[in-house]
C-alpha cells in the first residue's frame, strides 16, 4: 500500500491531497511530488520511482478519470480514500439551493448524469474495465515453462522406453529366436521382417507385463484382506474357548 512502501507519490498542485496524505495518512513530505498538468502525470508515471518519477498519483476521482480517458496505459488500483465529495455553496436561504439540488436529483434519476460522465470522461473508449481485464488475463506464454517441463519429460520417457526395446531386440536372451535371426543374416529383407515382428512382440510383452502386475497387486490385496479376516475369526474362536474353559464345574 501507499503507507508501507517508500516510493514517491504524486499529487496535483494546489489540491487537498497533499494535506490529506501528510496529515491523515502520515506519509512523509519528502515522498510527495507536486505535479501540475496531465502531461506531468504521464511523464512521472512513465519514468517510475527509479528514474525520478512516482509510483502512484493521488487526486480527486474526476481529474483521475479525465487523465485516464486519454492515457489507457494506466488504471485505478486499490480502494478510494474516504473524503467528502463535490458540492455547491450558496448563501444561506438562497432559493437556488433547492432548485439546483432538485435538478441534480432529476439528472441522476433519469440517467443523464451518467451519460454526461461517459461523454466527457470516456471519450476514447478507454474503459477501466478493459484495462483491468487485460492486465489480469493469462496468456498462453504464461505457461511456457510448464509446457516445456511436460514435453521434455514425455520425450525423455519415450526415448528411454524405445532404447530398452531396441536393446532387447538386438541383444536377445538365450533361448529366444536370436539364433534364427543370426541364421538369416544372408537375407536382408527376411532379417528386417523378423526384427519388425520381434519389435512388435516385445511391445506386446511390455503391455502384458504391466497388466499382469496390476492384476497381481489386486490379488495380493484381496488375499491380505481374507487372511486378516480369517485370523480375526480364529482369534475370536480361541478367545471364546478360553473363556469357556475357566468356568467352574457345578
């Protein structure tokens, strides 16, 4: 927040914001920067605190909205500071006070007040909602690191898998059809066909082994459950028999 950070804060020259920041928010006067025009606002925000600019600007909302209507690169953040709003002052018992208050209420009720606001403060279709959505939106490039890790892991797993298959293909175990492959070295087409068949058979064996392993784990779990229930029944029978044995004879 503005109170916790040490970056400079801008305000409009002659505005009550200087006194409000200094007296009510207890912000050091050395952090306050006086700005005189919308161009000064834009330059100070663009430069930032590291280049002699400011980190934020505090001003009345109408002035801020007028500035944002021409500078879409910035937006309002955080909640508003609680302070009295705008008003008109008239002499005591002036008849204009009632007429003006009635006219303002009518403009607010029929929507003309909002249309006037949108006409003068939203000229270039630079709405605060669009700026906020664009700043908070996640793009595809935001997840490039995650995609890179997943892709490298998948490629590495496939590479190791095929290396294992090819190693078994060219180095068969004793008793397998490696002798048949050696006898058919004179026929290159037959050798390629045999190796292709062996490659496919190794792929099938890998799938069968994985299925057999999952079935074995299920069977082991069921055997443990049945053995546990059987042991509990046997312990219950022994307990009942021991209790019966201690009963005295009549």
